[in-house]
């Protein structure tokens, strides 16, 4: 296991799960059903190929083995907007290949910025992570979450309350980009 994988697992446990930012993250994490992939960025084409390959792999393996995949991206010295442009291309590729019937992509970045928010808005910290990440979720996992958690639409409201209650140094502690 690489140092980056260890840090991302720590971030999931001590931030995402501890603050209940994603109430259905715990079962996948606890049951070791997250496939962590370390990827060194070379160019956009190779990133898209990696996302496509991992999405196909996730679709091909049993849900008992992996419920989702997190691609930990190294060497991508780009701003959030540059990263997000690449993420949108990955989403387009998944859609064009019809894999969007089975999987959904989620983006995380150390400088994540929702539209119409200030840079230090606590809302941005729901998708801030120590490294750029692309998570590939099975749509069946999302459907299961909809059945299990009756008020999914309340998650963003609860996250806002939670993140507003934290001091900015606590938020940055978990999401500051690491140098490894």
C-alpha cells in the first residue's frame, strides 16, 4: 500500500466518515470494498484511458469484491479548473461508451470550488481531498443508498451544518494537498 493510499484511507476515516459527510461511505470502507488505484498523471489522454479502464473493470467484477474505485492522481500540477475540465472529459467518455448506465464519476480536488461559492466556503470542503481523485461509483450502490437512506436530499444541508461548525484550520487539516 502506498503512502498516498494510506493518506486517502485516513482522510476517508477521519474526515468523510467521522463527520458523516457521506453516510453510505462507511459500509464500503469497513468492508474493504473500495479499490484504490494510484495513477501518475502524464497527459489527458492517458488519464481518460485510466478512468475508462477502471470503470470497465469495476463493471466486470462482483459487487462483493468492489463497490467503487478511487483513482488517486499524482503529478497533476494543475488548478482545480484545469483538473475539472479533464474530469468533464472523463464523464463524457463514460457517457459515450454507455458505461454511465452502470457507473457514475465523482470528483475531489484539494482546491475544489463549487460554482457561485467563495474559495473558503465550507461547502467546498465536501469535495476537497488531499490529492486529486476520481471516484467511480456503481449506480447500484447509489440505488441501494436511496433505499437505505430515506432523506438523501438532506445530506447537503447536514453537511453544511457540520462544516460550518468546524474551524477553518480543522477543514484545511484534512484536505490540504500533501507533498509525497
